[in-house]
C-alpha cells in the first residue's frame, strides 16, 4: 500500500511561499470646517527651553592603562598596549623592551569626560573608561594617572583610580556568562580639573538665549515676556532660535542676576503636535494633542501557502525485470489561500491620539501596520501633526 509522506520545504528550496499583504486605504472626507489645531499650550520656565550662549560643556578625552586585571587584559597581539606599558615603565626608571613583555593583567583604554561650564581647578569629574584592545574584562582594574585633553590639545584634567563596573564576565568558552559590558566602566570623581575654563560673565554686553527647539512664535514670546518683566525694551528675537537681552538696558547689578531673573520667567508656549516613528523597531510615539480630520481605515490581510507533500511509491520486481524497481516519490502540491475579512474603523473630525490607537488595536493591527496606516493618513493630509520617521 502506498505510504504518504508530507514535507514542507523552506523558502530557500523554492517550495513554500508565505506572503501577507496589507490592504490599506485611508479615505478622507471633505469637510467645510477648518482643520482642528494640533497645538497645545503649556506653562514653562525660560530655563527649561533655552540655553545661554557661551555657557556649555566641553568634551575631554585621554588614553591610558588599566592594571590589576585577573588575566583578562590585552593579549600580546595588541602591540600598542605593550608599547605604552614599556614607556610607562621607562618613566619609572625601568627599561623593558616592548617586544619581550608578556602581561595579561594590563589593558589599554580610552578615558572620556565632560567638562562642565565654570569649572575651576581642583574640582572633580566623573570619567568613563572603555577598552581599546582585546581585553576580555576590565573588572577589578585601576586606571593609572592619565591626561585628559580638550579639542585644542591642551590638558584640562588628570584621571586616576579604581574602576566601577556595571557588568561582569564569568566562565570561559561554552560556559561563558556575560552581563552588560565588562569592557566599559567608570570612576566617580576620578578626574581632577587642572585648568581654569570658567567664562568671564563680566565681559558680557548681551546675554543671548538659544532655543532648544527653534520656533519663531516662542522666540518672539520670550522677548515680549522679558520686556514686560523689565518694563522696557531690553530683549529682541533675532530669529527662530536666538533672543538677545541687553545687559546695559536691563540695569541689573550683575550678569548672573540678570540671567537668573530672565530664566525664572514663566510663559505659555505652543507645542506643535508631532508623531515620531521608528520603522526599525516599530516604535511609535504620539503626542496627545494630535488631531485628525474625518477618516476611515480599511485593514485586511491575505495569506497564501503552498504545501508540497510526497507520496512514496514502493518499488519491486516486475515480471521480466532483472533488477528491482526502486521506490519513488510522487509530489502532490496543494494551495491554501486564507483571506481574513477586512476590518474597518471610522474616526470623526477632532479625534485624538487615544481614539486612533484604540481603534487601530481594535481592528487587530500590529505596530508596523500602524506605521503604514499613519503614513497613508499623513500623505492624504488627515493628520494635523508633523510626522518624523527615524
């Protein structure tokens, strides 16, 4: 009796085809009414939305050695580690040829830090340490004294101390267990500032405020709020990002007092509605102020599957044959088509984000389906918001 064997090949074999199609249409209905505004008003302080020009952090970077590792440091193949170790030993009065030293408890690292504004000599900084070579772990290591330089090449701080790790590595080979990263650590207060980088505010004739999110309306409103506070014209909005405040016209006792007074002012700003979409991860962030025009969404799915099964026909000896006939496989192909009924939803004018998301979830859409739906609605002008795709 013939025996049936069912087998489904992978896509690489070309036998199985699995595909799904998103049937998506967004119909926007004409409306005589104006589009609902996507802006929302909120009370903020000037310091929350602006920075003072010239008052900023500066990045520092350095190179050094971490010692005291438990055999998890750079291997001899990392040549620059051995060269750095030989140079450090030479400064200590010990001559060691760079090619002869075999040390596994040393690792070459980069040191990074952020120098805050108004930093004074003697103040301390947190530093981050990251491995440069092929060290397996920096756990238990101590950073030797290393110089931290700014973009101009000058030394602004010196770093040294034991590392604090946020991860670890245990075991080896197939039994290796790693949590977080064992090649990056930090030293709290591990650097001491050596150079004065404080900005001299006494020389400021104008205090310039820079908006973090450029907007002409907000810049103009900040200038008007400052002028009302001082009861005279002391501030002007130059563009969508910069607002200049005259130090002489403000008549404050000092520039820090002027900055403190301006930054403490409250104002009402309009936050434009915005939708941020990350297509790689399917993440969607929508502001609660996003409004929609009347819209209908039809969503359905189509699934096609081709399955090939084989019927095994056993061989045997037929009359007149000298050799038996081998067993053969007879393919049998079946096509299955499953089309889910289309799901639809209807949103009236002025619908908000919560109603949109709840409606999309109700018709069984995934995060990536929502991305396609939002793009289609935005293309037709149905979303009164900025759509940012990352």
